C-alpha cells in the first residue's frame, strides 16, 4: 500500500526526508511541513537501515517518506516505506527504473512498439554507437508526468560511446550506461526539432507509465543512435548537477520548491524559457569566473548563459578553444 500524494502543509504528520539537499529541507519547512530527516544512509547495513526507518516513522508518526539522491534506489528504503504505508510510489516501480536490464525486459514485454527502445543490457550484446544523449527531467504527480526540461549531453571524444558499466557523468552512479570518452558538454534546452522533442518526451513519459511511477522526479537518459532513440536508464530523482542548474537558470524553476508545491497540492508552474545555457567540462577551480563567458564554476563544469543559441554556441566554443590552447601550452606544445 502506498500513501496518497498531496500530504499538504495542513497535515500534522511529519514529512520524512531521506538524504535531502539543504534546499529541500528549507523549502519544506517554509511551506509549513513538520520535517524529520535522515541525512545519510551510509554506515548502515540493510537491516540496520530498515530498523532505523521503522523506528523513525513510528516515533514521529510520519505521514510520507521522500527518498532523495542515492537513497531513491535503495531497496531497504523503498521497500520499508511501502510496507509502512508512507511511500508515494510502489517500491518495485522506483527500483525498476534504475536497472537497465529490467527496463529492457519491461519494454520488450510491452509490445513491438516498445521492445527496440532500450539499449541491450545482456552479456555479449553490442549496442549501437552514439555520442549524444538527452536527459529528460520529469515531475510526476498522481501519475501525471510533466517534463520540466530536456538537456543535451554531447560527448566530444574522438570515439563514439558504447555500453558499459562506469560512473555516469550526470548521476555519479555506476550503471549500464556508457563507456565515456570524457565528460559531456551539456546544453539546455536541447537543440531538437519539434518532432524529435515529441518523440523523446513520449519515450520518457511512456516508460514512467509502464513502470507505474506515481509521484516525484525522474531523470531519463535517452541515447540518439542511427537506429533511433534508445533508453539508457531512468532514475527516480531530479537531475543532478550540472543539468539541474541549467534548467533552474533558464526556466527559473527550483526543483526542490516544485517538489514541495506538488506535495502541498499546489498546481505546478509551467516552465517559461528565458535564454539558454550550457555546462562545459573545466579544470578551473570551483567558483572561478575569470573567463568573461563563464557565469559560475563547480564540480568540474563551467556554466555559460546566453539569450540565443547562436550566442551560446559562440561562448561555448570560445571556452573550449581557450581550454584547448591552455592544455597545449601546459604540455609544452605551444609556441616558444
């Protein structure tokens, strides 16, 4: 049994946030929710974590549990929340999304129109090569999926990417994602035709429907191959840095605030696009903005904004060229 969504700030029962960001805690408290947090799940065995969750829910009479970050795919968290009746989603739904082999099986079972839409995930399978992915962030309320943004992830290495199990550049998770030749350049909004955008939206939201996803953020990665779009994975949480920041800068939507609005039963704001943004891999120190094109730097990425795609492309290329020249000079290959 899952708890109903729309807890509302008038509900006296606390909201339990597991591994939340400070922003989410602040937004929930500002909206009037009594909040209980479990800051970390590391250091617990599965049994210890289950016992801790049970004790916390019962002691504080929790009304709903929201798992964030890495906790959003932990079976111990998802299954315990469902058993206690405080989960907004069936545990199997959230677990399925992060498992590429289960996604492939789900799409195959769902009919011919779906079966070719997931990257091969079995041993010996050879997926089609690709160097572009689209990250689709969605916020689901009562089974209705709203796309909050589609980010292009373009891998600029010399070789195309292929399936593998490596730390994903968007989430940091080791998944059946891509064997990457360097970190990708992120661009938002993704440069897509209307037909391409509609196809990718339908694929991401259709997958969530098939999985029975009822509430919360999801971030679905879709590869662009010569054989058509292919699902890489779909994690039950909001986009991670830098994709999340690009969406916020360009639409004004703060993911944590929108999630709290959804919990409160408040209609969600439609994203209003103002300009465009990109995140370029960078060796600059965090918060360094020495380059005129750069708005901010964090976690290995320089963020750029512009009013038009052409202006953004010029700024992105200027930063990449400057970094390439700096790399050559550092290696002793520049002029004497």
